[in-house]
C-alpha cells in the first residue's frame, strides 16, 4: 500500500503565529492560488505534470496549492520545514528515495511551503495526475515544460 503524509511523523509540529512575511505571503496565495508545485516544470502532457524542487541550504519554495492527486519522491533526502494552511508548522526528515502519494476529493486541497533546513541541496520530484477529482489549475503565463524549451 502506498504511503501518504498521514503515515509520516513530524519531528516537530506546532501551531504558533507565523512571521508577518510568511503570513502575508500565505494571504497572497489565498487570493491568487499558486498551482506551481515545484521550482521547475520538467514535462507536461494530457495526463501528467512532472515537477522538480531544488532547494539550497536555507532556501525556501513559497506557498503553492495542491489540488490534483500526485506523488513525490525525495531524490536527495534532507530536512525541511513546512507552513501548512491549517496553521501548523511542521519539520520532517526525508530519506533518499522516500515516496508519498496524496489524493484530494472534489474541492479539497493543501497549501504549504517548503524550506531546506539542512546543509546540502534538497531535491524532490513531484508527479501530478490531471485526471483527478479537481480540475488542473491554469499555470501562469511563462511556465512551460523545460523539455519544450530544449
């Protein structure tokens, strides 16, 4: 059976007030949902979107919204912090090759960010499935698959 984030234990989980910058960014995402669930869109076809996240130590990818069924794989392993739309802040350690599958019912979603707390680059691959309970959100102008640019 495929593992989900519900099967993963946070090393740290707290509900406390976020910094003014984080809270403001979260509010901006709520007004203008961000469908870019990775740093770079590597490939897209009628069924899938394939993303990569590469975060240097201390680097953070901002708030983004998951509405499609998807899975992610930690390529490098590492340690990260997420601010999640339910108001919690969680920290996890990821192992190389660790994979989690997520799915969302009609109208369900998850909004979060990700910050690299480690001392080396942290890399994730994410594959979204367009044939999900929710329709794919429109990507911003200029976000095109890297493979199309080659």
